[in-house]
C-alpha cells in the first residue's frame, strides 16, 4: 500500500530534508507541502493525503487549531506532529485535537520514520522525550493519590505536639499554654484522633517525623 504524505512546516530547509528522508521509503509518497496553516488546509483538502506531518508553530495560525480544522474536512487523515517544542501542555492539546503522534524535531530521522510507520498502522507514537514527561506526571499523580493530604494543624496544636514530644505532662503543658489541664486533655484527644495516633508515643513519632519536635 502506498501512503500519500503531506508536509507542513515554515522552514524550507526542514521541508526539503523531510521530503528526502521520506522519499527513501518505498511505501511513502510525498504529495505536497505547505508553509502556512491556511495553505495546508487548502491543499490537504485538494490532495486528500493519508498522513500529514506538521509543525505546531506556524506563522498564521496555531497548529492545534489547524489540526482541528483539517480533521473536520478530512476526518480519516492521520496527523503526526513534528515539533521542536516538547512542552507537556502542547502535547496534551495536540492529542486532544486529534493528532496520532508527537515527534520531537531533535530526534534522529530513523525515529521519525518509525513514528510514521506506527501511525500508519493505527498506533499512537510519542517520542521518548515526550513520553518521559507524561510518565513522570503519571508517577507523580499516583504518589499524590497514594498519599492522603496531611492534616492542617493550628498553631496551638503544633505547640501542644512539641510539648508532648518533649515529654511534658498535662499540667506542665497547661501552664505553658495558659489553658486548663482539662482543656489540654481535650485538645490532646482531638489531636490524636486528627492524626490517627492511638498513643502518646505515636504522637511523639509523628512530631519527630514532621520536624515539629525540638532539636
């Protein structure tokens, strides 16, 4: 099967290099080129390519908007982004707009060819630099989900926790904080419940772990 490829980029030398690299593939035929989004949309509608390789930073329009408009006219065309900008937000926008892959411009030519072949086969392709960022964000989201948010402590609760960690008794804590011993007992009980601690020893360990205990 011969695949018709259309190229979109505003750098003539890059377009020429892409054309030459793709021409070496027996199953690919470059049917046209464009340096602006407007020309890309016009010529793509006329040539009906199977695959469009395009940059996102075009002189007349955002490549993201161009992807959306092209797919409205040619819903079955596959679009592979070839960009020097690997920002995560841009990658997300391109994929949401309908792009089938995202290749970083600093990647070797062989990677672009591999991306083209995968996209033609109906697969999604992301350059390692792009996928690494996505995986890193995914790992961070997993950690954020696994670790429940830490309880917010008032200044009084922090002071109480420090004094408990110092081994002070309720009467001593009451004198230090200028509250009654009964209030200390009530605050201490609420603090244990808030922090999920079942003993004074656990309160002390929590204070040390969170850096609230005196050095």
